[in-house]
């Protein structure tokens, strides 16, 4: 999953990127409000970590603008502004969570994972779809209790489909999310990984909506 990080502090930004990388997240790090995208794209960002005290403006204005444009991307505010009034303003402005600085990195990662679980409508890091069991943090997949060996890209593809289980995920979105830091995966490559995934977990578990995309069938 890909995280948009907006934080002007050099040391904290580097530490956050390192922590995200260890936890299996890719990230894009920006340091100014002016560099932030005018709108959030659900095909490009799975969540946002946003500092409010940016050198060229207030992160809260970015947040409000994104929400006014209908962005529903999970967003966690990181800030030294920790009064009750500040927290209420941030949450009422559209933040999904609010973490005061200084903070411990494990807490931030835990809060981020909680946001992503809610987005995926899952209560824990262990996802169950009939006899298909996904342990997200362990990168482990089992079918009928049998361990399935997946490549990193196959696992990422399964997780993307599982986040929207039962709903059709467009091919373009899958292709973009599987290569968040570069050019989207070409459809031939995507279909090759999908074919391998079907072979390993069972072809009936992934449905095709011709010309649109794919969905995980619970």
C-alpha cells in the first residue's frame, strides 16, 4: 500500500519513510503544501500522513480542500498542536485520526493500520473470506488451512482485491496501485499475475467483469 507523507522536518520525514518501508508500505514524501496534489487520487494514495505546520501554509487547509472535493482517503494528522480546540478543528475538518508530536513510531504505525483496516471493513490484521485466510502483517495466505506460497506482487494483488471484496476493482486501478512509485503496470503483466494468483488460490475465487475489472468472491 502507498502512503502520501507530507512533513517538513527532515529527520522525522526520513524516520517515517524508514518505518513505513519496514512495515511493507511504499511512500511519497513531500515537504511543502505547494507540492501537495490539488486532489487526492484513490488509485495513487491509500492513506495520507499530514503535518499541519508546513513552512508555506497550514496542512489543515489542504485537508479541508481535499474533503470539499470529495476525497475519502484515510488521513492521519501529525502535529504539535495538541489542545482540545486544535484536535476538534482537525477532526471536524476531515481528519480520521489525530496524533500529537512527539509520538512513538509504533503508535503511528498502529494507528495507520487501524485506519486501513476500517477502510477495508476488517476488524483485525487477519482477514477471512470463506476458507481463504489472509494474515496481512505476516504476508501469509492459507486456503483450507493449507499455506499458499505467493510472490510479493501476487500477495499485493490479492490484498487489493480483498480490500474491496465483492466489489469490482477496475483494471486501471489495480495496475496503478501495484506500481505506485512509477508507471502503471501494463495490463498484460497484470493479467499474468492474476492468472498465477487464480491458479494458486482457486480460479473460482476471483471473478472477471469483462472490460472493467476483477472482484474477489467471498
